[in-house]
C-alpha cells in the first residue's frame, strides 16, 4: 500500500528536522567562530568538510537497512547522532574561547557525528519514500519534502536568531539542545507506523557489501544516473559562494543589494519546487508533465541562465541581473526536486530489496558534489582573477563552465532509457516514469 499525501508530509517532518539542526552548525556556529571568536574562516570550512567527508558511507548505511529489512531505526538513530553532534559542536564553540586547541579538538568528533547522523537518516528517509510513494507522485513528493526542509531552515533561523540575542555560549548550547529535542520529536512523529504494511524483500539481505556494490555498479542505468547526479549537483553548487561577490565586483551592488539578489535566487528555487509540486498534484488532472521534462528542462534552463550571467557580466550597464538570477533559481529548484524524484524511482527499480544501497550511492554522489562545488567555485574564481585583470571575465568563465556542466548533465539524463525500450519500443524514460 502506497503512502497518501498525509504520510508523505509526515516523512517530510524528518527532512525538516534534519535541515533545522544542520543550519545551526553550518550557519550560526560558522558565524560565531569567525566573528565572535575571530577564528580564521578556514576553520569552519574544514569542520564542514569533515561532515561532507563522511558522506561516502551513505551506500553502507543504505545497505545495512536493506539487510535488516527496516529503515525506521536507521532514521531515528541518525537524527539522534545528528542532534548529539550538534550539541557537542555548540559546547566545543564555547570551549574554543577558553582553550582554542581543545575546542577545535572537541569539534572534530562532533562534526563527524553530524555527518554520520545525516548520512544515515537522510539516505534511509529517501529510500523509504522510494518504496512507499507511487511513481506518479515521486517528483511532487520530492518537492513537498524539500519545501518542508526549507521551511524548517527558515523557522529555525528566525526563532534561533531571536533566542540567541544577546549572544552567549550558554544560549547557543541551550538553543541547540532545544532544536535537537524538537527535531527528535518530529522525527518520531514522522516515521511512526510508516513501514507498517510495507512489503519486505529478502533477495538483497545476503552478500558482502563490496560484492553487492560492484554488482550494482555494472548496471548502466545506475552508473549513468550516479554520474548525472554528481555532475548536476556539482554545477548546482559551483555558483553558491560566488554569486554575491560577482554582483559586488562586476555590477557594483552594495552588501544589502547583493544579499537581496541571493534572496531572489532562493525565492526562485522555491517557485520552481512549488511548480513541480503543483504539476504533480493540482494540475495533474488536466496535464501530466513527465519527470524527465522537469529534470532535463531544469538542467537546460540552468545552463542557459548561467551563460546569461557570463554574458551579462560583460554588459553590466544594461543586463537585467535580477531577472536572470530569478530564472536561474526557478530552473535550479525545479531540476533539483525532480532529480530527487528520479532518484526515488531508480532506487526501487528492479524490486530486489536494494533501495537503500542505490539511494546511498546517489546520495553520496550528491553530497560529495556539493562539498566539492563550494570549494571549486571559489578556487576557480580566485585563479581566474589572478590570470586576468577583468572581474567580469574571471567570473564569466566560471559561470560558463558551470553552464557547460549542466548541459553535460542534461545529455546524461537523456541517456537514461527504460530497460524495456528495445522490447516494446517505448520512448526514453527517466526513472519512475
């Protein structure tokens, strides 16, 4: 029996909880280390890299749940580890002010727990969705879950911001503990009874992890889709840390104006996600938009928008930067949640009980690409600014490269065809269609 929208929304509470805890570690604690404690910015960067460095374990988390036949314990345990790591990170920030080296040393295992927790919970949450959501609801379900995550980020940011002023380390620890406790309660509410009545497969329970992973990698659809996820998410995140500096260096925008521009990008992404959600729910009775259209179309429009930024930098005096960034955000948002829906479709393809391993493989590619993208984008800009004295050319080169990677991702997505195409001459299909 497949989940209805109420069940999907309940699982979205878990994703919302993950985002609520993570935003405290990647945003709030980042700022405290750099501003209040006057630590070098590379310190939080290295700590976050520990979180990303654990994400290669996602396939192992998914395989473990496949063998056990249940995902709920992995989700609950993952959120518990994430919360414990966040509280430990908050305590280590306070210790940094007194004994810097001791605080930094204490932060390392805390961020390790953060990475392990989100890897375990996030992988098995999506694997659970892949098995419990019908094919036609996968893209809108991905939209709903991610919209709820963004809502969690926003609510946590606003609420925590009010409770942290005036700032003290004690307040940070208490707020982190409170957010983690609420997240655990929401997680328990979200997963309660969700696996009841689910069909369990036993075929994938036997076999060494490496052997099963090697066997899975031989599947061309799994291999191509994993490469697609890596390429598309790398392109998605390359601009994350350079968009606002680009607006300042090339277009002369003030800090406030560039911040608003960043808000337009996030707002556009939310519009794109809502469009996918509405396309799969309210509008589905009149028109059905296949998931491949959202994925390929989102990649193509993202690539075109980035080429537009590269061109617009050369014509800053007349280029509609705001509209360009809004369009980029809408394309990014639609593509991202549709790609999540496609992940869910391919994860359960074959019915062999290896949904967790597949989702772990895709999730690892996504997370590693995100971590690499943030670093690579800034490094490429710095390198190009050393090579050329023109900021527009330096940033434009990176945006153009990012656009090219999106076009490569679109080509990879088009290569994903139905396994039965040769037998029944059906058109090319994305996973889940």
